[in-house]
């Protein structure tokens, strides 16, 4: 049975003079542009979802979006990383410092969960659900994958260099600028409907 967990984080907003600035998406000159994107889905639709397991080339499609590579930033760019972060020097004779662009690591993690889930899938259905658990998970993986592509986080993860392994190791205790989830939740509560239809089992 798939277990869905929601992590709630308390955000503490300190005076800007008492903390390091959060990562600026303009720092690395990332080409951030906006455009409309209609998500693909095979739920209640005749359209083909390329990110679904029903696509025979689904692994190729997912992996084609992921860059498992190290990027390089300058000394000046490193000085502006949030939290006073430091990162390892670029490998070999190249000047600069090594980082990982976050969107690609996020997509990598989701892809790992997707492949692990379908490798070790559970044939039982969650209690009360009329939907096949694999189909439900397949929809969720596709939807979340497209959401990550939509937001395309261009923050960076600092890394450490392990000479005995000859590899860069990412540091996961990142500092990020986050939307205030509690404020959004409070706002959503003010928009909550006063009346609801009879309770039904919606599988989505």
C-alpha cells in the first residue's frame, strides 16, 4: 500500500540584517521565462500521457529531462550563496566551484521513487478506494513530475569533494526562500465553501 506523507515545515522569518539572503534566481543568470503549459494526463482523457507507465517509452521520457551532472559557479557567485554556504572547487583544471542545479536532483529523486514503487508494487487496493493503487500512483508520479518541470527550481546545492571516492557529494541541508505555507493555508480557509455535496469517494 502506498503511503502518502505530508511534511509540514515551520518557517521562521528573521530580520534581513540578521540572516544571510536567500538564493536569488537571478544569481546565475538562469533563463527564467514563463509560458502556459497544459499538463498531460490519461485520467478521464483520451490523450496519451508521456510520463505514465502506460507509455512504453516512459523511462526514456523521464530520464531525458534529467541532467545528472555538476555545474560550475564563479567565486563571486559562491559568495552570494544563502547561509554563507561554501562548496567544493570544480574538478580538474577548471576554475570555479561545483554545484548541482536543484530541479534536476528533485526530478531524479521523484524518478527513483517512481521506479522503486512499480518495481515493488502492492497488488492490494487501499481501503475504500475503487481505484487500482498502481493507476493512482502512476497518475500522482506523472502529475508531480510535471509540476517540478513547471517550477524548474534553479537554486543550487553545494557539494563536498571526497578524494578517496573521486566524487562530489551533495549537501542536502540547503537554505531556500520559501512561500509561507501557514499564511497560504489560512488564506485558503477564508475561501472555504460553506456547503458541500454528499460525501463520495473521489479517487484522484
